[in-house]
């Protein structure tokens, strides 16, 4: 870890559902992630079931920083600008104060109970995504994990250009499973990479 970075051991909610262990490799280049402070992102999409107190994972992946940056470069300038404006608008509504976490009293479950962008409890949502940044075997808390609720996912998907949507569908096809048409039919879900 770099000086000034604060991190914690990877919480179980960020483990792979397939192995019940931390993600070991980048889904794109297969780089080993758990040593030498390799920076990477984990993203999971989850679905709640009405009347039940549990959720299931729709998809999950880990992407090293190098592959993540390549993917972001493949996004159209229009999409990047639209997403940046959305993020800036959200942060302006929150006020100019930085987000401060008291790590002595930090409750991960409470922090990840609401959509970062639009509020709303995840328990009231059909679907949501959780995104976090890691280095090796540690969750980086300088950029805390966030929840992207279904309303924010729809808004972000609407900001993507056709070119970027095609890129994201190509990624989904190649690395996450069913064809976009099947996944849309089954899950009604669009992929959003932050």
C-alpha cells in the first residue's frame, strides 16, 4: 500500500460466489490479483426477491487496473462526459464537504445499505450493484465501496452512447456469460462499469 492509503482485509461480501474466496485473477487478462499490491476493481450485481430476506448474484467480476483503464478508453468521449457530469451533479447535491469515514466506528453493512448516487435502501430495490477498489489482499478505503441502485443504473445506462453500449455488450458476451439478448430477457439488466 502507498503511504496515505487506508485499507482493510477483504470483507466476505466481496468474495467470489463461485469459490467463496477473494477473487484471484483478472477476468480479462488473468493477472493474479492477491499479491504485490495489484490494484483492481470488483463489481457484483445482485437481485433481491420480494418477500424474502436474501439476494442472489446476477454477475460478478474482478478487473485489474490496467484492463479497467483500457475499457474506459474504449468508451466514447460523449459517454465519459455524460457520466462525469452525472457524478459531479450528485456530488454537488451532497455539498462540498469530502466524505469522511470514522474507521473506528465504521459499519460496512450500514454504509452499503443505500445507493451512493440517489439514496434509497437496497432492501427496497429489485437489483443493485456493489463496486469496490482493492490492492492485493486489501480493500482500499480511501475510495470506499459504493452501491449503485437500480434507479442510478437506469440513469447511467441512458447516458451511454450506442458505441459504448456495444462495447459493454461485447465485454459481457466475452467475459460474463449469456448473449446480451438472453441476459436482457432473463435479467432485464444492462452492464455499467464505473
